[in-house]
């Protein structure tokens, strides 16, 4: 699965999962950047607590992505 970190670039720079791609959920271009991703791939989305990831997963599903999972919070995943 592709791993997407939807935290801010500052949060991402402070630490992220190996191989994660940073797509800031709160950025104006989030939907545009998601549109560039292959819809047939599998994705795990995470943020700091899981709240932004929930919104990102819902938005991705609305855009036609079918294999998207909310991975929750970074601290839980990195621990």
C-alpha cells in the first residue's frame, strides 16, 4: 500500500513513516494532488490523531478511490 501523511509539511519534516508521501489535507491543492494518484492502488492515510485522515479518506472515496484505509495517528504507527 502507498502511505500518505496528511499532516502539514512542518509536521512531516519533524518525523514521518518511511516511504510516506506528504499531502497536506488542509492545503488548497489537496484535492488536485489526490486527483493525480492512481485510483487502483491501495492507500493508508495517517495524520497526528486520525481526525484529518478521516476527512482525507472520505474525500478520496468521494473521488473514486476504493482501497483507502485510515491508519490513524503517527505516534501510534511509529511506536
